[in-house]
C-alpha cells in the first residue's frame, strides 16, 4: 500500500515509480497502468514507469484507489513480468470546516425557567477524517446571545444562563453558535448557525381590573336576560394562562343579576336575572371577582391570581304598562245565570309612581258573539247574552288594561270562562225506531230495546228511567208514548213516540205483511208543547174565518163620484158586459147614430137632480125589435174590413123598447113621482147620506108646502 497526501497536485515529480528488472534502459519495454483513476486521475510514463497525479486529489471524495501495473515488450506486446497490483491511500488534511444541517434553528423555553434549563442542541459535522489528527474535532462556542444563554462546548446543548427571564419583558432572543475544528485551536476551520429562541408563556401574572369601580344603567322595563354591561380584567399572560372566570361574590343584587364569562373576549357580561322595578329599588351594588382558571402551583408565590371590582347598577324609571294581579284568570259559572250577572273580576294596577287610573276592555276578536262585557272602571266581567254549555263549554277571552293617561301602554291577560252544566235538557230517543210485532206474538215477548241520550253532562253520569204514559197502561196496536226521565236535578223528562206496526208473520216469525203506519208524533215534544201547537193552529183558523167574513161585507162603491161629472157614466152592476172596453168611461155622443134611430127622441145633457137606486123590473114579453137591430148592426160590422178587431159588441144609440135592463136614463124610466121615492136611502147609513140628499127631497117638499 502506498500513501499519498490529498493536497497533491500535478507536478514534474512523480508520485510513484514502477521499475521492472527486465528493463535495460534501451526503451524495449512499455509500462501500462489500469484500475481506479488510471488514465484520468493517474497516468504512467510508458518508458520510465513514473506515475503522476493529473489533478488535486480530495480524500472526502475517495480515500483508496486500487491500480494495476505491467511491463510488456514494446514490439511483441507480450508481458515480460506478471501484472502487479497496488493500493494508494489518500492521507487527510484539514481542508473542510464544520457545517450545521440547518442555517437557522427555532427553539423555545418556558419563561421563568431556572438557570441551566436545556433549550436545544445543535450539532455540526466535519468531512475530514476524524481518525487522523484533529481535523474533525469540533468545539462549540456562543458568539451572540449572552448573558441569557450558554452552550456546552463538546455537545452543543444551549441552556439558559439567567434566572426569571420574563416573557412579558422580552419574548424573542437570537443566539449565534460557532463550531470550530482542530479542537478549537488556532488555525482550525469554523462554521456558525443561528438559533431563534422564544420564551413561552406561563401563568405568572394574575388578572387585574383597570379600575376599582364602574357604574352601569338599566331601564326597569328590561326583560330578564337583558345584558346591562360588561367588565374585563386584563392578564399579561396569553392563551389558557390568561383565561378568566367571572362571578358575583357579594353585594345587595346577587339575586337580581347574573354574570356570564364570554370566552372569546374574556369579558364578564352582567345580565338581568329577575324583573326590575324602579319604584321598589333604584340602585344595586355588586362585587365581581375575576380569577384565572389555570394556575401553576410553581408560581403560587406570585399570587393571588384574582382581582375584584365594584359594580353599581342604577335602575332608570320608564312608563310601564299596567300589571295584572294574575298571569291568567279562570272563572266558572252555571249556564242558567241571568243576563248581567258578574262572573268574575280582573284587577290591574299602574306600577309607576304616578299610579294612573286603568281602563279595562275586552278584545272582541276573542268574543265575536259578544256574549260577555266588562266594566271599564272596575274590571268586572258580566254576561250580555244567555249561556249554553251544550253550544260552548269554554270561552277564552282576552282582557286589555290600558292607562287612561297613556292609552298606548296596554297589557293583556287571558281569561278562561268555564260554563258549568245544569239539567236543562230532557233526554230523547237515541235513534228513530221502526218497530214491528207479529200479530200472533205471545205475551211478554221482547219487541224493541230503546235507548236515550241527554245533552247534559251530570257529575254522576247519565242514568235514564223509561215508563209508558199513563194514558197507555197496556200495550195496544196504537202508538205508545214512552216517558224518559233522567236522574239529575231538576228532573227533566220528554215524551217520544214509538210506532209499533202489527205484521202478519209465518210460523217461523218471518214478517210477511204489515199494516199501514200510524201517524207519527214528533219525538221529544212534551205534552205542554203539543197543546201549545194545537192552540196556535186553532187561532190561525179563527183569524182566517174572520178575514173571509169581513171580506164579504166590504162597502159598495158610490153610484156617482162627483156632482161636476157631467158624463153619462154607467153604474157598475153584476151583469156581464161585452168586454173591457164597455166598462171604461165614454162619451154618450159616440153612441148616437141618427140613421139607426127609429123614433127620434129629445135628449138633454144636464146633471140629474134625482137619481134612484137601480131596481129590477119585469122584462117586456117581446124583444124582437132589439134582436133584429142587433143582428143588423152585427152583420154590418162583420162585413166591414176597416172595423177594429175588438172582441166585443159595437155600441148602439137605441136600446129598444121594454128591454130586460130597461133604459139607463132616469128621465125615461120614471113614470110617476111615486116611483121616485128614495127616502129609504137614509136608512142605509152615513155612507149614503149624499145620495139621500140628491135623490131625497121629500122632507123639503113638505117644508115648502
């Protein structure tokens, strides 16, 4: 093995020299070299066998090289000696400085640590050969960071050098560590690294309030749970070491207020625990304590880790709405009470010092039927309509109380009215029964099982008693009235009709045919109700008969309506006319037809002085001339194309002699003064006084004579 220093460089002097015993110096031999680095790092002189290094050799790259050398005949290229192998070992020199794996280290150590507390260990490496000399022996030293930290020379462990280092005073430190080979002696190579050291927090500071007393205000109307304000104690520590818990430890408002710790802000929120009243108490004093939740026993000597503050809370007055004496009211009342009966009273007061009067009212949305009413002054609730438990058993009302001086301040309270039952409904059949019995049924045979229902709800439950009406002590084929009574007080009963049809049955009891059903009476009507219905029907019949009788005795219309009416109006008779046109008022002139008058007679349009009541006279035995006249005129009108299509006879001027109706003229019908005696008109009553004066005149004639 040959040795060679790693600092060897290319030179004229050979590093090694090979020589063969067969070499005579005449140049007949040739040296060749093979192996590690042959031809690149190491070259051989073919003639002399000198081995040279082509460049500087670094031991850290390769410490051993294995080479093979041989001498051959230059002409024949045959070896003259066996091949020789040799190993070159590179000797180390101190050509590498110590290096750290990290340029910058980060470390931490708790504050208030004792001297010598290990912070971190840094280690440097040296590429030189540690087994050869001191080239790889490293010594550590601190270049920056004193007097706070120190480093162990052999191990590189960094330790605290001062006691009670406080994070609150200084948190970050930068330490520079040097590693030097050659045992730290002169001429050694060195390397450095930086270590950033942070002091971590410990709970070495208690919480502190910035002031000893604070003042808060809260309106008395604030509901329970309202936040009044907050208190906050400061702590120089961080993280969980700064967590604080707040609580009320003393004061005259410990039962009126609560305090809650806000975790994210580390504040104590003071809230209302019970309703406040300005008129009762206006100022409260609380003593609030803040204490760390995580205390390190090592630092008890720095305590106590808590602080207190005085909180004064002033209650402000507000105009409060009325306050009812109860949160809700329940009244019970029987359904048969009289109208206007007071069922209960609600009470409210003004909690303010002014004590304003209160006005009460009902929310009509809760009493749409207006069954109840309330006295606005005293809050008494009374009935305004009859109650019926069977219609509504509960009434849920809402009473409003408002201050007269400030109607906007209102309060509502629910009022529950329970209607108690009274026995005011008679039992009735549960269903309609259609009952039949075979005509050959034996005595005692069950025909029908009946049941009843009652709208009332007695406390002891429903119990009915059934019995036949006294008028039907025995069963018959007629309708049997069944009397049903209950067991409540007063006892209510009703009469229902049970219709039993008698049917023809075969030998097996199967119905074959039944008699017609009897008249059914309304079920559930009492005897008094039936009598009342019959009386009403009888009264209606009497009224109808009286109305018909009065209808027949109506007064007759007067014969002449006015003296000034000069038209020849025909008095209405019960004789049938020719149609609607014959009953209308008309001018007598339109009836005149001189061509058809056989005997010309004089006529005067004057107001008659005397009239007589029409009397029937015997008709003339011969009406031939009238019949011929009518037939002649009828023929003329039938053949006249311009005649109006009236469904009536034409009018005529001549009525003929001795007609049945005689002449309508009083001048023509009277023959003697004896026939025109109208004194009997005075006996007809006041309605005929006018006619009696017009047609009478008998007394006046006597007076003149």
